């Protein structure tokens, strides 16, 4: 089925909007004012926005304490952070402590070999704030050509790890989970009253493909067009604008659709 243009009025009953962050909420490394306002607007319309990111646990801790959100799923589904009404933040992991520790040792044992083969692909600046995965910079502080980034990701897959290329990072981990599995586990454990059909997702890169696969009502911001040939499962809708500005399009569509349903 071909991708549809995002409708002016969102036609689905959506209670939870999962969203990627880098180049989906942000654009060119910045969070637009309009996007930040859209997060508040959606919350005021009782749409719960849940970021699902490959970013570090440390970064996620900062965001949940400062953004108008009360849940964030981080490190590609390995954990989520929840904030209660008193602003207390708790962590929840996909895997138990023993498995996380064993996986962490395996990843770091392989990392030295990886750097000897791919010396031009550095660790991300936030690596020290990661708890369950390792990540390499391909588009944030440095620019790595896409073919080399894909070759590097495949090297990790051959070593038995999972690896995904986003627009800025290669995220690498061990464990039978991904962004979608993390989102579904959170949904089951903390929002069981919400049906999966009442969820939507918006993203921008191949690292979001699992979400496009497991959820029906999905959106790609315009900059995902550069990666569509890499995606077996593509988003249902496409925005006209890129990054956070495309997110604002979706927010406006949802708000207009909600008002229409309630009229």
C-alpha cells in the first residue's frame, strides 16, 4: 500500500502517541518552539505523548523531568522511565539485572575490536550515560557515509548483537527487544486499559521500523523519504514538513480530528 499524505483531520481514535525524538521532534539539532508547544497542546487534549528513543538513559532522565511527559522509553526499548504526580521518577527494565549485566560485558568486549576495524566511527558523546546499549556517532558530531554506517551495523549483527542505524547513531544491544517490544511491554504493564489500536507512532528513520511494523496508525516526518527504500515496513502517512515541524502537523491534525469527533 502506498504512503498517504497526512490528513488535515486525524481519522483515528488515539489516546497514546509514541514518538521518536531525534529528527522527529527535533530538527537540525534543535527542538522548535512550535514542537514544544504541540506537546502541551496534545496533553491538554488528553493525548498522552510517549517518546521512544535510542537516546541514553541519562538523557531520558533529563527529558522526563523537564518536558510535559510522564513516560519515556529509552535505549531502544530496554527500559522506560515513569513520573508520578509528585514528580518522582522510577525506572523499569525489559530484562532482568543478570541478563543486562552479561549483555553489557559482551558488548564492551567486542567494542575494542570494532574500533580497530572502523576507526572513523567514534562512540557517541552520551555513551557514559548509557546503561544497556552502546552507540556510535554517524551524524551528530561527525558525518559517516551511509554505506559505511550500514557495513558497521552489519558487523555487529554478525557478532550476534542487534544493531540499528538512525539518522545520527548506530545503536547496538543484546537482548530480544526493540523499540516496539519496549513500547508494547510498557503498554501491557502500565496502560493495559488502552488498546493497541488506540496508539499511533511518528518517526523518521530505519531505527523506527519495528514501530511501523507493530502499530497500524503510523506517520513518517518528511525527512524519512531519504530512507524509504531501506524500509520493508513503511509508515501509513507522511507529513509535508521535516522533523519537529512535521510533528506539529500531526499534532494539529489530531487536535482538529478530536474536535470534529467531539462536535
